[in-house]
C-alpha cells in the first residue's frame, strides 16, 4: 500500500466517485426512459462496483470499462440510443457513439 500511496496519492485507498452521465436518445417516451435509467443506474449508485458481476472480469474498475458496461446496457435496452458520455472530472471523460450498419 505504501508504494501505491506514493504513486497514486489518496486514490490508492478505497474511495468513491461521482459521475456525470449523458445519454442521447431519439423519441419522446419520457416515462419509459425514466424507468430504463433507474434500472441502469441503481445497480451502480452507492455500490462498490468491484462487486458487480460485469466488472469481475477486470482487476480494476475504470471509467473506460464502466462506459463499456453502460453502453452495452443502453444498446440492448434503448431502441433509439445514439450516444453516451461518462464524465468523472472536467478533464476526464469518455464517449461512445452508436455506428449504423
């Protein structure tokens, strides 16, 4: 742990994050979208993501693989899914867009 603290500072210890999530969809079914977003967010919000079954394949949960998870769930659950952006800090964000064909 001492070496990790020297390298990563306070982030070497177990800590939490708050993210900004932007999802673009087409359509106007707000009620269905609200239900979907609750199902998307609730397994992660306030939970230790390392214990989520999807993330067991990784040594460390990163923003990149968190975005991959969210993207896959949106792609499967939203008919008119366009793109997704996950922002951890002002300078640290990740983006994926659905490509037709």
